[in-house]
C-alpha cells in the first residue's frame, strides 16, 4: 500500500499528488508499487527493497544525494509464537521526498497517520527523522512495560496451574526480549553514528533532541536486559519448583506403596496352604485384618514423624 502525506502547518493530510516535501509511506508493497515509487521519487528500486529483508541490520548510508536509514521497529505478532517482533523500517531521504518502507504495518507509523504526533512537518526532513526515531523508542518502552505486566501475571498463574500453555507464553516473551535486545542495541549504534552529524545535518537544538533519543534508547536496552534476567530466573525457578514438586509426589507415592504393602504381605502369609496360627479360631479373619491395619497405621505414624508422608 502506498500513501502520500503532506504537511506544512503541522497537520498531516493525505494527498494524491506527489509534491515537494511529501512523505511517501509504503507498507508491504507489491512489484508494481515498487516500480511506481522508484519512478516517482527517483530512488533506485534495489535500494527500496532493502527493508524487505527481515535480517537487514540497522545502518545509515549517504550516497549520490540519497540518505538511507534502516532501523528496527516493534510490531504486533498475534499469529506467531512471539507476541511482539521487530522488523526493519527503511527511511529514504532525497532532495524532494522522504520515503518510509516496511514489510508490515507498525504502530510507530500509525501514530503519525492518526495525528498523535503534533507539529509534524514533512518539508523539514531532519526533524521528521528525529520524530520517527523518538516514536520508535516510545513504543519499545511501551511494549517492554506491557511485557513486564504480562510476565508478572503469568508468574502467578504458572505457580498455581503448572500448565504447558503458560510455559509456552513465557518462552514467547523470552524470544521477544531477545529480538528487542538485538534490535535496540543495533539501533543505538545507528543513533551514535547520526550523532556525529555526517549523515543528516543537525542544528544544535536538533543535536540535543537526538541526545535525548539516544538516552531513551539506552534506557530501553537496560530495561530489556533487566527483564531478560528476570524472565530467565523465573524459568529457572519454575523448573526447580516442578522438580521439587515431583520429588514430593514420588516420596508420597513411595510411602503409600510401602504402607499398603503390609496388608498384602500379611494376606500372602495367611493365604498359604500350610498350618497357620489361629487357623482354627472363629475370629482368625478379623484378627488378621486387625493385624494388617495395626502394622499399616504404625508405619504411617512413623513416616509422618519422619516427614516422609
């Protein structure tokens, strides 16, 4: 899908015409759309296809009047085993236009379309790039806080139910944090390069803004590391709890087996076809049953005192 936006007064408006200072927003384009964007913006088609590679690393390049910035942004992933994943977002800047291209729709770009980001001007390319990077950090922090709440909820549920469903969800969040850690670290390196001011000329005020973005990026990276450690410790604790509970169950079953073996032993002796004590007594059966119960209860009391039961 191709959308063209124009903004000169801070209000973003969708337009059909490609004018000077337009923002061309491209999401999951097909072959024909690639050609249209390449022809109308003057950006080579092979460069535009760069963000379609999910393994493309964040980087910044400037060549022949075209600045290419690749960053990783978070996206919802409801259909997969990872709740939130990261995908490359390409930001292409030339003299006339700024083009963003991603394989899937993202809440980062949706904030601009819905007007959540104020004072947005497509004619000034440097502030627009900084706003995109700032919203990227905002959503990373948002998803990290949401992941923390969800993991806390799963911890409580996990300790009570011990179902595979909770374990699978925890593994999914663990994968999310791994993706976040790699993507945010690579984004931080890209931001450090932008801070040098060679790829995009920045004013002193914009440089301070970029420094704030870098601080937020490192904050997101630290939060990711903390949550990763917490989740890893939680999974280790869960494994220990399961192992301990299994030991308790096995100890209980072993104790019950031993206690129930005494009546079977007594019955086995008195089931032999030989002369036995009390075999002529009318209450021999009741005495045998009573003897079995006494032995079993004595063994149960002994196990209880030893905390084996």
